[in-house]
C-alpha cells in the first residue's frame, strides 16, 4: 500500500509540476498544456483499461474452451462480442482526445 501511495504522489507531482511551471498569467485564457495532458490521459487510460480487459477476456475464454471444447462455438461468439464492446471504450477515449485536441488549435 505504501508503494502505491508513493507512486500516486510522484505521479501527481510530475503531472502538476509542468502545469505550475507553464502557468499563464490571469486573463490569458490559455489551457493548452492542460488540454494536451487531458488528451494524452484519455487515450492512455482508455488503452490501458482495454488492454487489461481484453487480456482477461481472452485468457478466461481460452481456459473455458480448454475445459469444455464442445462449447467452443458459443464461447467464441460471446468472446467476439465482448472484444467489440471492450474496444468501443478505447474508441470513446480517442474521440475525447480528438475533441480536446480540437480545442487546442
């Protein structure tokens, strides 16, 4: 637990320190660094979550087919449907990142 807290605190420091260093004067209205970080986090976290979800789904489906080869057709159909739904999450992250990137220009 201590290691997690340490990693979370250092992540916050490394994320927020550049924002403070590049802080704009009041009234400038520039949010470029925050939008860029938000776009990167949207794609990165969506990809991370989808990778974990797809790995768990593929592993459990493979284990299920190994235990009961007769149900492979039904499991494969559910597997493909689950992969499509998991992949849609990463597409949502990409859409959010593109919307944020559009505000940069």
